[in-house]
């Protein structure tokens, strides 16, 4: 006859093993946390660029985006680029021109990028 495990360990339903702190399954963090992190890193890159060029109406051209942002992104950050631009636009920090990559700094962007950290 088998005796039940001692020390308040829970018995796994599938294997019959006691789940100790060493063999307990760990949950992986949600994928969205990583995606949020990459998106915030991209936003930080835009913020840093606009801190140096901090005038209302200042234009970040396609060439500036490529030279200062795209060439420095990892593949995971590239996946978050469009989301980051969309959120910066939605929050009122930048305006996106019709081409989708020319960005114009707004008054809110001038005020908030100085003190902002993502």
C-alpha cells in the first residue's frame, strides 16, 4: 500500500508525483508583456530623437525614421514599430503624414517627451 506524500505537497493528477518546489511547473509570462516591452522600447527611441529636435512642427522624415530608428531595431522591435507609431499618434504626441512614415511633433509631444520615460 502506498502512503500519501508528507509535508503538504500536492500530488499531481497526471503523474502521481508530489509537486515540490523543485519540480513544480512554472507558468510562462504572457506574450503580451514582451510585446509591450518591445513597443515601449520603440516609443523610447522616438522620444529620444524628438527630445533632441524638440520644436512644435518638427518633421521626422522617412529618411530620419530609417536612419535613426529602423536600422537600430531588433526583429522583435520591428514587429512593434507600427503599433508604437499608432499609439504615439493616438496619444497626441505626433501626427502621422499620409505616407505613414513622416512624423510631425505636436505641442503635447514637446511638453511630454522632455519628462517621459516608457
